[in-house]
C-alpha cells in the first residue's frame, strides 16, 4: 500500500532537509491593500505545512500566489529551486506541476468520478485505477458528484489533484464544509495518503486545532504578515507574540514586574529569566496553568460563570487586581459540591509558575527562556 502511494508522487527519494517550496519577501497588493506583505518561508520535500490565520489574514491569497492564480506584486516563489514567480519569470499555473484542492472541491457536475479524476491528464496517462483503488473510490468511480457524500467528493477532488503526480499539493480549507465527525475521519485518511505518498503539501485552515493535528510546521498569518513559522509544539509553548498565544487557546494576559529572574504578578511569581529587573511584561495564563487551591495556598477570587466541557469544567473567576476574569480548568473527576461553581462562589487559585509563556508588555515580543521549554 505504501508503495502504491509513493508511486503517485514526484518527490520520491527526497527528504524534509531538501526544499521543495521557497517564498521570498512575497507581497500581493490589491490596490492599496496588502493582502500578503513581505512573507518569507520555505517548505521541505514531503513536509505538511499549514497556513493558519483569521479571516482576512492573507492565507488563501498566499496559497493562490503559490498556485499561480494570483500574480505577486513583489518577491519570488521557487518550486524545486526553479523560479515560478518573480522579476525574472512567471510560470502559468498549468505548467507548475502543482495539484490544487479547492474548498468547494470544484468537481465537474456532468462528469462521473473517474472522469473528474482523469480530467486534464495527457493521452496515455489515464491509468488511474490504482489511485482510485488506493483512495477507496472503486465502488464510486461511475457515480456523478451529486450522488456522492461530502467526504466522497473530497476524496475525488484529492485523487484528481494527485493524478498528475504533482510536485506540490495545495489545499484550501479542504475539510471546512464537513461535519465534525466526518471531518476527523476524512482528514485522517487524507493525511495518511499524503504522508505515504511523500507529497509536499500546503494546507490553508482557520482552525488552530486542525493545524496542530496535521502540520509539521505552521505559518501563522495576520493582516498579511507572517507572525510566526514553527512547529505546533513551539507555537504553543513559545508564542512570539500575544496574538500568537491567544490564537491557539484561551489566554489571560496577566501584567507583572521582573524581579530576580521571575515575573511577579497578582497570581504569583512566574519563571522569567528573559525579563529585566523592574521591566514590565505579561504572563500568558491558560486554563490548565491554574488550579483550585486551599485558602492558605491560593489567591482569592469569585466565580463569574462556568461551562461544563465533558472532561472538565471551565470556571471563569474574577480576581481583585486583575483587569479581566481568568479561566481555570477543573477536571470532571474532581469531586465538588453541586453548587461549587455557582456565580459569586468564593474560590482560591494557585498557578503553575514554571510553564507560562512570557510576552513583552506591548504584546509583540516573546520573553520566555527558550531553553526552559526545550525538553
């Protein structure tokens, strides 16, 4: 099975250490609006990279520029070391050896699944039976798109993109139209196939949880700028800014002052060797950083609201001296009175003081000790 998938990729024999895609100082302007602004990144052979960000961040425009659908205003794009967009050249989309899966799949309604998959292949390249079998479409090959479920249409679109053996696979929000249970299943099978084939893949998503599940690295964008490009683990543990920290989870930015290698805040002292003596900074407190504590060992607060999440309660707590309520994650297995999290209930909080990202007071610079999270 692995051999079948590998035969569908032009990346055979190449490793992540070799670069398949390079984006250099790329900008795409629409009038006076910079949809993509001076973005630089690279993608290794066989790597899966997610372009992540909120609506209007420029992620889809960047993907379309890589595909050749949008012309860059400035900068360069190289695929397998060959310039496909830049001052010296512009290669048309059909000449880039790039496969594209669109958000709506863009299947031809008048063609059966097998004809959709074979569409665009040159004469003599219609041996798609192996691909259809591998992606699990053998029983659906003669059906029309309107006869297929959302997950089945997604697989047809993937097979069509993979049939020409692309050097690079681009996917624009490929799972967003599926319901949550089907999305997990289709996403898992898609990534299994992509990784087995060794195809270099760039996926656009607005969902940070999805990006962390599937990507080797994540490019986080905001208003056309590349905020941070790193592994999921690094983005979560070492966010480069308050925006990056908040994009991946609920974060309360707790102000504090640097003293003797710590940041002193209303909720305690946090390890912060990167903060100068007397300097002000922010501790990025996530729900799992806090716990309920005995009155003698915690800071007093009052419950504002609580949400039952199945495996835990998210309890919103107002603490005197803290501008906004903080959220504490309380495991459902812990025993509490039925009214323990009612509004106005007095509680006491303690914090994990060694695992909290520290950000400069302006929210733009990470001050956490990088080595602290390395192991």
